């Protein structure tokens, strides 16, 4: 498929000038208001400037990254002043724990295309193109650029960190008499560079500085993708204030969070893993090289639970009647995009039985619990690292909590809770020390657009993993646990290289799950070979039905990791709506082939250059993988499925009235992945009778299986117009449709129909479970099936994620 891609729409710009100045720590102070669907408050940023920029203006002219032929230059803004604010809500002198508690307001009805609520806030910056020249302005002033969109920025000010009691310990003066910009920056420098063993003291001073008064408003402007801040007369990053406070509020339509209802119908909000990451939640530096720590205080009504990426298991603090405050912190530097928050009426799900052995294994270890016996020295920046703590290295099962709406309590008890200890223990047995000291798991609302998502200290799981057997839940849990090592503790320098984290996690989910089940080596090998067979089929389907440009794992090739002089760049295809449906970075997994299937003598022929060329920088299926699959014999579990398929074909060919002496077929019990493969093969059959479908349903109890199996079952129902089971299709579309699926499982099923959809719509329809079923229901031109599609969409469209809802709405036209 040859699809013309428009870089001005497909590529996501990263605007932050991280080569000039880096955020080392964020302090967020926020209120969550469900009535107005706004998160508002302040964020304090602590900076460290790069030494190589001390004598250089931070405003270097840059080349556009968006392949646009237009000149990308800022027009010189006229001096603009921050809008007036209600001092009761935005006074910097307000106490840290008393700020704007449970403020109720009206929904933000400002336009969706801009970041200003009125024209007076727009200070003359052109936003016609993504990239810009952060070049010389009047008087050669330094310009701080942060990634930001869908936010209403109200005020930006310098923070007087010198006003914090006891802060003089970070200066050479016993008493601060004359306070200068240089002194304030010196204080911040000393604070952000404190040794790792003083992390708690550091957090306390960060909190104190975040409450300090402002000492001067800063000029700011916004465009589509960034917030730009400057101080009159400041010419370099070194002289720019190293602690600033930004007062802002999110917008209801902001793309970093989603406001919705949980399975009990109660309101909730959470970060959905948006393609734009967190820049619509708070102004930040998005590039993965911008590693920072954070702490956050979040206030909400007392009926809500606040979960967040944090090392501590936060408990609510009562502030005033009906309102509580939650505080989390992180001492391990990570990209701001990994920050996650979820606020809702969640209930903690606790196992009915918990042994003393489990409790001992799960004893929490804080960063302060150091051990005198160190295992080794890590090569990363200094922080309280668990890999250097012997007590942490022996902790097989880290403390964990599970949260979900109360209505899912039974499902969590039956399917999820008992899986967590063995999956955590399995991960430890393979990789050793858990990078994070604790874990929260949240069953997110039905509109969550994937099966799972991992963030520091918290995993989101779809409700769809709670149905059927434990297989889908276990493999998904293992995949997300693997991301603690690959994707979080270790990550790519360039966001386009998703294969680095997803390839390892996909490989390790099989290894972890086999260990969690305590399978014998030959059983583990058989199950992994079966998985490889399924992934091979999915990869073939995706390669046949996706643009070649989207199949390349390393789209920037030799320019991967390259940035402009200031540090800005773009994520190739980061805004392309089809990218969220692509699974090639999960399935085009050369690591398993390299590590397990290639004999040592063949491995010697591999080089970095040909791995890049054949596996990462080319579309299609690599030749080594094609040769391996063609030469390899069908695994035992797959052969068993093939035998069962032949039985079903014989059953389907039998006439309604059979000879009395003809023996009944005896069907073998199949594993969940075998069931998926069986249904995949049966979907290739031109015709299956209603009698055969009824027998299939009864033999394997298909409506009670997990979501992946039930999806194949729904495909069979739709393809063969099996009206008696349309209720199963409706159930799937209402409970499991969830837009795009991580690990979607199929390619096209033409079913004899002409899939004459636009290429982008066709791709989306083919590569998402629920979205694909809508396409099949409509393309069959069967009035009853189309009625099912329209009825289900009317019931679920408000809960679907935005991109999936748009795709389905277009299908139904």
C-alpha cells in the first residue's frame, strides 16, 4: 500500500530547547474539578543550564524539522504581560496544602485550536509551522521553550528561592543580605545536585521553594505546540531564572487526559497514553533526554482516589470538609512523558487470603533503606538506585495494590489478584532487581484504547483482560511488568524507536508467563513456538495492509537521535492516526530469532550494519525471518490445531441427516492460543453452516472465553451471518471494543466483500478489534448487521476514545 504522508500533519514536534537548559525537577500543585472538567493550579520547574552554553546565547537559529519549505521564524513579540489572576486562587503566598481547594467552575468553552482564552494573550508569535527559530530577539534575549498544548497559561513568574527558611546552607553566606539572580541560581544548582543519600532533604527543600513568593513576572507566549518564556535583559541560559512557577489550567478537550465514567457510571479522569504525551497536562520538556524527578500534590473531592507515578503509597489527607489531598514523589530521573495520573472512585481490591510468606516478601523498601553491601556500580546519573541495594536485589515480590470500580471486585478476585505475585516473582527470577519499589495496578474505564500501559510504579489494565481464563490477563500483566526494565528504567533516546522497548517486552512476556506457570522447559518452548506462529500470521497481515513507511522500525535511519542546535526535533509519524494501530514494533521481533533460533555459527554473520538495514530500516518482512519460518517445521501445539481444523471441516461437510453408524468427532481440549489459531484457520473457510457454528460455540464455550478468542468468534458470526449469536457481537462491541488494541490479532477478512474504504480508514478498520468489527458489519451490506453496528455505536460512542469514534462514525455514514 503506497500512502502519501504529510509531514506537517504526521510528525509530532518536540519544541523544548533541551540543549540549552534542562528541567531537573517538577513540583505540581493541582486541583481536579470534575464539574468543569479542568485540572488547574501551578507547576514549579527547577533548571540546570548546560556548561557549553554559558557563553553562548540560548537563542540559536535552527533549521525547520518539519520538512516545510516555509521559513520558520518567530516574529518579535511586543511586550506582553500575564493576565490578572484571582489572588484567592493563584496567590503564590497561599500555603502549599491550602491552595484553591475543590474550586468549582464552568466548563472551558474556549476554542480548540488555540492556547489563549482571548486575543490579548496572543503576543504576536506565528504558529503556522511546527518548528521555529528560537533565534536572536531584541537585545539577544534567551528564550526558554517548553512543550505545551491545549493549556490555558495564566501567569509565569520567577520564584524567590532565597526566601525559604534555612536555604542559606546552600550558599557561601551564613546570612542572605543581598539577593541576586546569580545567588538564586546558585541555590538551585546546589539543590538539584545534592547527593542521592540526601533525597528526602532535597524533596523537602523543593517543596519549600515551590511555596516561596514570586519575585517578578516573566514574559510568555504560546503557540500550537509550545510555551515560550523570557526575562527582559537575560541573554543566556545560565542567567535565566532557574526556578519558575507557571499558573495554568487544562482544557476539557485536552489530548493528554480523558474525562469519562468508570464501569460503575462514576466520573473519572486519567492520562490515556496520548500521542502528544503529557504536554496537555503540564508544560514540560518532552524529549526523552530530558530526565527529571517530580513531586505532586493533588486535591480532589473526598470521594475520589488519586493514583499517580510515585514511589510512595500515598494516603489521603483531609483538608476541609469534603476535600482531600494526595502527595506523591519520584526520585528516579525519567522523561516527563512517563508521568501518569488517574483520579476516580476506585476501590482497593485485596486478596481474600494472604499468607505470611507473601507479606514478608512484599515488605516495602523506601529509598532510604540502604544496605552496606553494594552489588555494583551503575553508570547512570546519581539517584537512590535499587540495583545498588542488596535488600532490594533479593525482593522477589514488590508491594502492590490493585484498584478498580467496585462492580469489578469479583472479576479481579477471580482473574487478576492471584496472578500478580507469581508474575512479579517470575520477572525477578529472569531479570533480577525490580527497578521500582512498589506497584499499583488500575483497571481503567472501558474507553481505554489498549490492553495495558506501563508507567513508573503504576500499570493500567483494560477490563477486557478480566474475562475468560487467566491466560490473557497473565500475558498482558507480564508484558507490562517487563516495561519496568525495558521502556522505563531503560529507554530509547529517540521516541521513534519503540521497538527497543516493545520488542524486549514482547519477548519477555512469554518468558515471564512460562516461569509464572512453572512450566517444564519443553512446555515453555512449545507455548513460545505457538506464540511465534500467531505473531508470524499477524505480522504478515500487517505488512500486507499497511503503508510501507509505517513498517520501518527506525524511520530516521542514520539520523536517529539527531536534534537541532537547541535540542528540538520531531517524532516521525507521531501524529499519524494510523500509527496507533500499528503493531510492527511488537511483532517484527528479531530478538527472539537472534537469541533462540539462530545457531552460534550463523550468528557470527550478523553485524550492527545488517541488523539495522534488514530489520530496522526496511519495510516488509526481513529475509532471515522469512527463511526461518519457511524452513521451520510446524510446532507440536500448532499441529494439534491443524488436526482439529480437519475435524471441523469434516463436520461442516456432513449432510444434516447422517448415517447412523458414522462416529462422532471427538475434539481435544485446546489452550487459549490454540483456540485463537483454530478460529483463524476456520475464518479462511468459505462457508460454515449454522449447525457447525453452534457446535463450535458449545464445544469451546466461546462466549465465556477471553476477549481475543471472543473477537475471532465474533468475526465468524459476522462473516456467516449467524443471527442466533448476534448478541455476542453486541456484547463485544459494548464491553470490549475499546478502539485500538495493543496486540490486535488479525489482518483482513475480505469475506467476499469489496473493502473499498479510503486507505487510512481501511487500515484503521482492519487493525483494531472493535473498529474492525464495525467495518465488517457495515461492509457486508446486510441490513440487520448494519442495524447492530449503529445501535452499538449509539450506546458506546461517548465512551470511545476520540480517534476510534471518528473512524467508526465515518464508517456508519
